[in-house]
């Protein structure tokens, strides 16, 4: 093998898995994550995770199915071939709406983001379901911080 082929092989093998270590003991491996390819073009971010510490099951297969139905972009999130949640994104004029559902189809969050003519964000809010079934509104700031702007009403 040439040096370039060896370098390419090394780079490809490095990007196909990740190793995570304990925060307190850097010699202790806590999780292995293998990034897998799939022949189905709708399947993205497929990874096999192995960890006795982070999950109730020590080996879990995660992946996403990306598809479009009509004007909705849908991303389904799977764990061991079981649908766990999904979101639907629609864009009308300058308003993007993302609805998050659990596996049973119950809405648990709603994001609305409006854009100006140059695609800069004008306003972005998230309605998040609370334990009592009501929704609370948060202003989504660019740094990922939340600020409560209204409570107990779903738009």
C-alpha cells in the first residue's frame, strides 16, 4: 500500500467510530459508538452504541429516517428499530414550523421561526409540553438559552 492509501484507510477508520472515556478516570472507556452506512438513502446518522453506564440496554442501534411527504419534511428517530419520536417541518412564506411528536403521535413541542428576506432569523419560539399537559412558550435565543415569554397557552 502507498502512504496515501494508508493515510486514507486511517482517516476512514477514525471517522467510523468514537470512543468515550469516564470524566474522572480517562483510562476507563464508558461508551463505544460505531457510525454505520446504510444502503437506504433515507437512513441517516446510523450508529451502534455500546455502554453499560449510559443506557438501560448495553447495545443500542440509533438511526434517523429522512423523507418528504407533500410539503412536510419528516425526520423519524429510531432506537433498536422502534420509532421513538419524529418531527415534521413545513415552511410557508417566511415561517418555518417544526412539530415534535412522540411515537404515539402526541405533540410534545412546536417551534416557530420567522425569517426576513435575507433568511436572517427575526423571531424563534418553542412551545414545550410540561408534565401537567400544558404548554409553555420559550424565546429561543441564538446561544441556545431559553427565556419564558408566556405560559399555559398553545399557539
